[in-house]
């Protein structure tokens, strides 16, 4: 089962969001390209949930919002 992505992480720039490993930006262990994958909040801003179809209902998905950024 895939890990749920935090909706509003505190420091999204510190993590690669390209797979379920959530590697630190300085040590990409999965080989998912040569650069880290940014979190949608970095590209679209704080209101990123309003754009596109993300495959979940942000109004009722409180478990993902409660998660903090992995270390």
C-alpha cells in the first residue's frame, strides 16, 4: 500500500516526493532521475488542492493532513 502524501508539509524542499521512500533531497536512493521530485505545493502554491483531479477528496481526507513530513 502506498504511503499517503502530506497535504501541507512544513519543509517540502527537504524531501523527494517521487516515490514512497520520501528520501532526503541530498541522498536520493531510489534512482528516480537525477533531481528530486517537488511536492505540488512547491509548484502550485498553498492552494494546490484546487487545481486538477488528485484522486481524493481533500475535504474528507483528514488522515493525510495530519501526517507530518518524514525525516
